[in-house]
C-alpha cells in the first residue's frame, strides 16, 4: 500500500513539473496568424503506468492539436481589427493585397474574373448573394471557383436595402445565414460547400449593425471590411498599401481594375491565404 502511494506521488510530481515547464511557453505563444512553415509534430503519448509496474514510466503531457494550420502563401500577415471586431487590413512587411469580390449577379463576368485570376495564379475571396445561386451563378462556375482555391463568404441571402438591414434582429441574421447556406448547398452539394465556404462574412452595403455583429460573433465568423476599392486605381488616389483588403464587384466595369491589379508586382491573395487555412 505504501509503495503504491509513492508511485502515485511520483507520477503526480512528474506531471506537476512537466506542466509548470510547459505553461510559460503556451502562455507566451503570440496571437498572430503566422504559423511555422512546417507543421508542429504531434507529441506522442506513452501509456500511463499501471499498478503492476514497479518503476513509474515518465508520463508525457498529451498535447495533440485538433488540426494543423496550413499557410498556402508565404506571407507574414497579422490581422488588424477595429474596436468593433471588424477585420480592416493586415500588418505585414510583405507586398501583398487581399482581394475580395462581392455580389454575383453576372455569371459571365464572374467567369471572366476567374479567367484573369487563373492566368496569374491568384486567388480571391468572393462574398456572394444567395439569390444568385443556381441563377446568376451556375454550378459549373462554382465548381471552377472552388477547384481554383478561391473562397466563398456570406454576403446575405437577398442583399436587402439599408432600411431593412437596420431593422433586422440578431435572430433574423442567423436565419438569413441559414437560408443562404441552404440555398448554396442545394446548388453545389456538400463536397464543394465544405471545400469552398469560409467563415468570412461581409454585411451587404458594408452596413455593420450591432445585430449583424452579434450574430457573426455568435457563429464564430470573421466580419471583413476593406481598406481599398475600385477608386484606388484612379489618378491621385491613395495607393495600395501592403496588407490592404481590396473590394471589387462582379460587374463588367471592374474587369479593368482586376487586370490593372494583375499587371502590378503586388502579390494578390485570398483571405484564406492571408489568415491561414485549417486543414486536417
Ligand atoms: Zn454587396
């Protein structure tokens, strides 16, 4: 009985020492999306000592991350949020711009944009409107969009007018997301949905009401604003800044801006590429 107690004490002591030696490193881990280039190897666990073992085996702490974070592009990107939790841009020493493209009322223009992105090996995040699914955006376009590694993000089911948005409750936003999600899944199926849909969301018209933000927070979404738009390309406008988030729309007029962007030496990436992708 006495030796059994000693074994128990030894195991407990080992645990305490190991935990205390690990704790400062875990606490000091920086909250930045800048994962190591190679995934951290999972620590292996050894079976715990049993009562029949005379000398207690060293019990290692088990720390197996549920998933690794994959960085597709090698950019350093620290997300910058405003006081309301909106993602505005990225702090970075690298010359990249995050490209976001909104709405989706024109299947032909969307395909032309995908042509341009594909030609330059670039990806973007598309904030799409639910009423376009299967109509203005057809399934084969979604297939191509997702196969090329672009993101799909929520931009409401119907893109309601501002006065309607201002009256929407948190529950109505959650229902709207559910309807958007159901409409999309009905067109693209589970596989494309799982591969393409991201937790990035943008309020229609950029109308970020407290109710929208509460609903987004509740779902664990990342609300995304922008720091540059199509006017950035006009003469005497503020130039692009590294780590900026550019908004364009799926309209014929923005094909030219997209071409202009691709002719620059900026690295053009999607939100998923900037924030890192969760992968299994
Ligand atoms: Zn919009």
